[in-house]
C-alpha cells in the first residue's frame, strides 16, 4: 500500500503563495520524513510541476504527480495528473479522461468555495471522487465530512483523504493508502477503481488554531489590498 496526499499547496502558489512559508522542495522533504510515497501539489489555478522537481521527489522516494486546484464557477475542483487548468465545466469535460482524476475538495465546508448538493448532482459524472477533509477536531465537529459520506454512498464514488496543506502541521492526520504500483498510471487507475483506504484522525486544537490564524491573516491581507486599490 502506498501512502499518499493528493492536495497540498506551496509558496509557488500564485494565489496564496505569499502566505505559505515552505517551497515545493521543502514540502517534499517533509513528506519524505513522514514516509509518504505519492504526492500531488495542487496550487490554486496553476500547475507547479517540472522535471527538476519531479526528479528531486524521486530521489526522496516520492512519486510526484502534477495537479491543480482549479476555480470553476467560483468553486474549487482538484484535477490530478494534468498540465492544463480548466476554467469552466466545458473545459473540464474536454480534459477529463482515463489518465486523470477529478475530485470535489472540502465538500460542504463554508467559506471554502465548496459545491452544493444540487451542483454536485448536476455534474456528478465529471467527479471521480470526494475529499475527506482533515479539518475537524473530534467526532462532533465532523458533521460536514459525515454529510459528504452520505452523499458519496448514494453516488458510489471513492472517498479520498488529504491534508489540503497550507502549513506543514496539517500533514499526517488525514491521508490515503493506495493499493497500487508506484507509477502514475497505476495510481490513477487505483483511485478510479476505489482501491483505497482512508486514514483519518482529528487534528489537535493547536493545529486548528494555527490554521484559523492563517485564514484570518489571509483574509486581513485581501481586505487591506481591496482598500488600497479603492483609494
């Protein structure tokens, strides 16, 4: 079984990179220390992937797969194994195929550009799986993941654990084990066939506070930027 994380961000992210303190190389080194086998860097609306970073990951024992967290109709969509960034559902339909995976991230989480049930059902044939969010502190705070699980059972889609890392402390609490060979084609195929095992435990309150503090800081900077532009 391969230990994998399919959703992580780095300072190369064009949208939030200024507020992330680690580079892609530093992220990969951190994953290697935690025993990960497969990683996808999914920066917002840009694919950060090249031979140099892929070779670096390989030397660390990690298969790096290109990916992106695309914004489509003000909603986030994870696309794994792509070099293109879809900007509409029509574009997503064109690039979707056997070689990539489309995942709904942080379903139903407010302020996370998430899909409604109605929107999910409308485009359900486009989605290969749904993300199990790491962002909960206990069973009573996990109501949104539970809501997602209820919908996924009806749609018969895979559930995929990720970190959605913007700080390194988010990594290692929720991830996916894949029954697959360690190559991109095999990993993508295993996800589609649901040869997965979800591993998840609540994040500590200390990590929750760090994530919330970062979110507030980002919100403050964006508000400050709006005020500056309006002058």
